C-alpha cells in the first residue's frame, strides 16, 4: 500500500518579503527569484509536480521525465498512484516500456497528499472540470487543489492550470485563493494557464508535438511559464494573458461542438427526407476548399466537447451576452441519443417486434473509435433510454470490459454467433476497427449503424439502417 508522504514542511519557514523594504530592493529580489527559477527549469533541475495523473497528467509527466525533470505526481486515487509507482501504465497513448523505465530510474513518482509541494518548483494542475446537473461549471476540483496548494506554497514556485475552464478562472478564482497564503503573484510566486490539448488515441499528435498555448497572469509569470513549457513542447504559442489562453481552449472545443451539431441536424433532416446523410457528406467533402469534414453520430462524448462549450455559455451570461450558437448546438447534440432510441424503435416496429419485448445489442460504448474511454459516452444514454422503455439491453466492447456511468453499470458480453442471432437489433454506437462488421450484418436480424461502420460491408446491406 502506498504511504502518504509525511515530510516536514520546512518551506513554510521561508520569510515573506517585508513590505517596508525599498521598492528597488523588492524588484531586485523578485528579479533574482525569476532568474533562479528560470535557471533551474533550463538546467532541468527543477522538480515538477503534477496534480492529477489521468489522460492529461500522466502523458505530460512522461514528456517531462524523458528530458530529465524529476516528476512528482499527486494522485488522490490510491490504486492509481500505486500503479504509477509499480511502473504499471494505464494510459494507452504511453508506451509501457518507456513508462516503466522512467519509473525505474526514479524520474516519475506518485504520492497521495500535498506534503511534498514545498519541494516542487513547478506545479501543473490537471484535474477534471465537470458540469453540474444544471449545466453550470463545477470547479470543486480546481478550487480544492488550489486551497491545498495555498497551505504549502513557498516563494519561487510556478503554478500552471491545464484544466479546461471558462475565461477568468485562473485570475479570478485561483489567484485570490493562492494569495491567502500571504504570498503575492508576480512577486513571490508565478501563475499561468496553459490549456491541455490531448486527443486520446491520436498517434500523430502527441503531448510533445501539439502546439501549446501559454498565458500568464502577468509578464513574469508569462516568462517563467513559457520557459517551462518550451523545454518539452516543440512549439509554444504565447498569448497576452491567462484569460486569453482559457478562451482559446473553450473556443476550440466549441468550434467542434457547433460543427458536429450542424452535421447531426443534417442527419435529422436527411432522415425525414429519406436521404443517406453519409453519401451527402462524403460527396460534400470532396470539395478541396471552404469545407472541413465533420460526421454525425449518436451524440458527443469525452471529457471536452459535451462540457466545455457550456463553460463559455455560462461565463457569457456575466456580460449579459447570449451565446445562441452554443446553446443550440448543445441542444441538438444532447438530443441525438433520444433520436437513436426513436429510430431503433421504428426499426423494431417494422420487424414486427414490440420495443418493450426486444433484446438489443449495443456494439461499442466508448465515445471514440478504438479507445477504452467511456466518459460522457452517448452510448450510455442510449442504453438508459432503451431500458427505460422496457428493452433488454446488452453490450459488447473489446476496449471496455465493464463500465459504471450516470447510474448505468454493465459488463461486456462476448460477441458470439449465438448472441448476434438471438438479439432483435444490433445498434453500432462506436466503430471499433477490430470488429468484423460483415459477420455482424450476416448473423444479425438487423443493424442500426450510427457511425457508418458498415460502409465497406458488401453483402446483406438490406439488413442495415444508417443513422
């Protein structure tokens, strides 16, 4: 069992800058503090702390350790922390051997409390930023971490928030909490925002070669943060403030949410008109300019698109501004699981099967192809809706052996011939490449394909209904 660290907090004794000092002397001390931290970062002797070792934090820890930084991860999940210290990798995008070697060399270590924060020179926060039931920002994790850091903060540290949030969080929420320590930003410590840009399962764009946006709460914080990220990221994109950096990230995800909503709405219209939306889109995307491919589906999932646009929508209300596109996009995307349920029941009725007496196989519950991540997966909502109307629902996913999400808890079942022949309907909600879709179509009574996974299926296409 991993034991929490109990090191003495000697750093608490570091004296604060007396206010009676002459301004020139204060400026000299601050300049020396910046130079000392920058030098430690450039020499890679700085100790890097990362709060939250998930899909964002652990790959970032690996990149820092690979260039020689000592990385201490703070992870509240004891089981996950123990796995890190055993060199047991749980993030698919990280090579197992590489991770194991870095842990063996002592460059990556996990602890379960904040007692070693005074030993850290840079602290990067990578915690979730969920929504409440009313779609309002829930910053309990960011605020909780910040309060803990304020208890251990010492002069000469950089704190960087990577969690996606609304513009103003770093400056308006974190900074006042950190300054309850008696230390001041831009004088004693440095504070920045650098939003994560992680695309799980993307082998082309990794932590290292994905451009990194950085903005500080002031020029000194900005300088230190840019120096820090430049050690491992190939290109750092500098913006004028932490608030601008926060806006960059929520815009990126809002852009995707709005465009996905557009193609989802087109799918709804094509359904009414009897058109194949996939045929329409494939033809449209042959245009070599002025268009960008987006595809419909059963909804949106993951840790970004279903959540982040609502952060911007909420913040805009502070300025008496209504974000009409964002609100409408969210409404359309949230309605897609219900549309899938309705279309499934239409198919069952055509087959002469009462939905309440049907058995349905959900094929794929992860939110993305070939990934084991089911956070906010629309497949879970589809399952809930089907079960509420009396359907007997099972699922198969080669990447998700079991899941518990939003009140639904299930185990994956084997994709046997008997199962495919037994169910009344197969609904494809994740297009995993390891699945033999020709076999699925051949054996199933009927298939509702929400991902166009059966695009290359040549036989028995009359048994396929597309979204």
